[in-house]
């Protein structure tokens, strides 16, 4: 940013103010021998608002309460009121083991940082597309495996039925043979 000299800065502000006045009042900004200045109008508005505020008792009270209101709107205000420092210390001491375990985990993580910064980890995004295609192939193979498993189960059921029927038939033939041998004796 270019620093302006104080003279050119004031001239620049004056030009901007004149431009603003022209936009507010248009070309009729000059009336008779008086020129309506924006800053003067703003001062008058501020003064009339101040006078109005001072005349009204409720507004005076509100102005005095603004500081309290800002204090109450502070998000940390509730913590300051409800939790004294002694209790905060007790909370911290109660969680000492957890905090120490987290600290040791952070130390381990910082010790492993060179591994995370290695070139192998940095090239992982380059391999994401390959991983995506391999993932799709894996899902297809899982679907094929499921279909094959169902087919094999059907074949086992058919095999078991066939073996049951064959053993039943052999049992009947064995019974018939036994009866024939018994009747021939």
C-alpha cells in the first residue's frame, strides 16, 4: 500500500466528502450563499439525537447500562460467574491422568511426524485414482464371490439330496436282498 502525505490525504478526503455531498444533495447542493456540508448535517443529527436521548429518562438509563449489557453478552461471563478458579483447578487435577495420557500421545505423534512427512505419504493423493479403480474391482469380485458361494450352496444341497436318495435306495435294495436270501433258505 502506498503511504499518502498528510496534505494529499486531507485533499483526498475532501474530494470524497464533496463527492458524497453531491450524491446526497445532487447538483442543488449549493443554496444561495450557503453550502450544505455533509459533516455539518451529521453533527446536527448527532446533537439532536443526544438532546433527545438526554431528555428521555429511559434512554439515559439504557446508556448507563450498555457497559453491563456488553459484560453480560461476553461468552466467558457465565464461566466467570459460575465456576471459581479453585473449582477449575480441581477439574484440571481430576482429569490429570487423562491430560497426561493425551500429552504422551501427542509426544508420540510428534516423534512420528517424520513418517507423516515422508515422500510415501505425500504421494498418496496421486494414487487415489488407482485405489478407486482397485476398490471398484474389489467390490465386483466380492459380488462374484457371493454369487459363486450361493451357486456352491445350491450344488451342495443337490449333492446332499442325491446322496440321501441313493443311500435310501441302497437301503431298500439291501432289505430286498436280505428278504430274498431269507426266503431262499
